[in-house]
């Protein structure tokens, strides 16, 4: 009887088919393979709709080729997928993590030559326990207080009918811990795969990390994803910047101050200088950087003995390490620094042709030419006018002009108001200059006639007088000669008279 049973064991009835096919076979005589799940997600959780990878390893020495099957452990087993092994004992399978592929799965093989089947491998349990984390984005990344920002949480299309939730995490300096707050949740309808959180008029309390998660009911189970990778919002204010003094001349010192609110101590403040180096391009250079200690909220950049290369725009910005992120604030509003050399020129009337040594006084200030005006507190003095003439190479001042009693009134910008010189200065910029771009009218414009111009006018007048005298004498001689010719035929006494007249 035992022999009869042994002879019957090799007889196997097998129904092969594709996925979902039920296979009937007698008890296998071959050694079972081994089956394992190969996870590519970095954890042991099987995520809904993700691919699940399996490896079925045949016993060493298995006769090839064989047909290798992966299916649900049942009686008989249910084939989910299969492959043919011709040269290797390791065989890989991939199944989608859906309800139909959950449960206890095993693999087995059948030798192609004689259709002998192996035993089933030890089963592995496939249970969907997790969801993939959503993705999150923020715009803009850097904001200033009062500005709006938007955060978007997105999932793949197949995860519609899920619920997305937003979280905000912020470090609490009082407790020394990070506090996470649920900002809100929303159920996705079939046609949507994202939700948006929008905040108007942000303030410093909106700083911190934002994340989102997904929850879904699948096969009567509540699945929850891990939180998305966080995005960081830095509502950093732009620093403020100022310069002193307001008027800078060559050789004079100036300082630039960059400040932030007190709560941003332990940050680094950087000062930048932007200028056109006559190349047609603006070059920005970092000219100073200081780390703020707790008791300070500003830094000062000082330049001694300024020259024209220090002109240009200055800005500053704050750098801070926040949540292990190196953040930069927006740049401050720029300030314009002009190292003024105060070039001067003289123009007559409203003419665009300036006269070198006489006319309306104009000074180049803040990138444009403008007039100089008198007011109740200041009148153009001889000493100041002397410096103007000296700077132009025109000697000294001969006359002072005013738009009140001459036609020298200009138009356009008014450059200066009060300018007080001792007369010993070589250039106007060395004088005591008060009001820059004052509010006065062109009826108060002033002008100068320098001695070089004055002497020139006198010389012209003298030349004209001499020319007139010479012309008169020549004319007199011409008339006398003509009269002598007319009386040549008269008497001798008359001729003597004519000759005397001619000699005179």
C-alpha cells in the first residue's frame, strides 16, 4: 500500500493561468523557496497605491528552467503573478498596494521538465498601513511683516477623497520647546488634489515651519500619513538704514547706521555699497558685516576722509540662523550718498551758453545743476563771490548780481541757499554750506561778475574809444585834403591859405 501511494505522488494536476487564477496541485515534493518583501520606502509600512517589491529565492541547486509563482496562501493557492527563471535563483515581483493584493502571500515554483511542484514558501503578510506624505510649498519664501503668503499641500491624483491637514510649528522662547498647532483640515473632493492655506498681513508670529498630512478611509480602515517635509516661513523685516551727515564733501567723515528690531538680536547685519564704476554696470560690494550681540540692535559703518568713490547707493540686510536654516532678510530701502564737490559755473540771463566769468551762479548738487538763492537769513557776500571767481580762474569778484535788480533769474532746480566763505578757501566746497536744495524762488537767484570779466569789459570800451578817435582824425584829414584839391585853381593867396589848412 505504501508503494502504491508513493507511485501516485508524482502525478500532479496543475491549472496554470494569469493573475487571479486558482491552481490545484498535489502536495509538492520539492524544497520550498523563501519569500521576502523588499521595501524601498525606508520603513516597514506598506503605503496605499505604492508598489510593493518581493524577492522569491529558490533553493540552491534547483533544476532550471522553472516557473515561479507569487500568490495568496489558500487552498488551493491563488496566483497573483508569475515569471520564468532560466538562469538565476532569485526572482523579483512587484505588486500594487491595493486591497486585492493584501493578505498572506507565498511563492512556489514548478520544474518545467517534469512539472514537479515545490512546497509553498513561508507566507509574508501584506497589509496596507500607511499613506505617503503630501508635498508642501510656500510662496513667497521671504516676506516682510504685512505681506501675504500662501502655502499649498498636494497629493497624487489617486488620493482624492482624502482629508488634508495643515500644521504650524514655532519655537517658544519662553518654554524652550517647539509648539505645533493644527491650522485647519479640509476634505478633498474627487476633482481636487490639493488645498491652500493663505494668510494676509503676516507678522512675526507667523514665522516657523509649516507641514501637512493626509488621512483616508480605505477598506474600513483609517489610514494617516506622516507629515510632509516642513517648509520654513521667515517673516524677517528689512532693516532700516540712515546716513549722517546729510551733506558730505571730500575729506569729511560719514557714518551709515543699519538697525533691526530688538527681538532680532543674535543676527548678522551686512552693509552693501552699489556704484557705477564707469563700466555701464552697477557693482555691489559688501563693505561691512557685524554679528549683533544680545544687547545691540544696530551696526555703524564709518568712512573717514570720504572721496568721490564713496558716492552711490547703500543698503543693508539681516542674516539669521532660524530652525537650523540660514535666512536672509530683504534688503533695506537704499540711501543715496553723494560726496559733493560743488562744481560752479556762471551764466548770463536765461541763455544756455554759460559765460566763464560773469552771470548767474549755478552749482552742481545731487546729480543736477541748480541756482543759488538769497533769503532773509543770508545774502551773497563779497567773500563768497571771491571764492566762486577763484574756483573758475576768474580772479576776484567785481560786482554782485541779484535777480531782484537784473535779468539773471534762472529756472529748474535750486541747488543752495546759505553759503558762507571767509575768502581764503580755494573751492566752494571748503566753505560753510548750509541749506541744500532749499525752498525759495528764482526771483532770489544771485550772480557774480568777476574782475577778469570786468577788466575785459573796460578793455573793450577803451579799444572802442581809441578806434572812434582814430576814425575821427582820419575823417578830418580826408575832408581837408578834398577841400585843398577844390581851391587849387584860385589865386596865390588863396592857394597859400589852402596849403596852410592842409598842413593844419
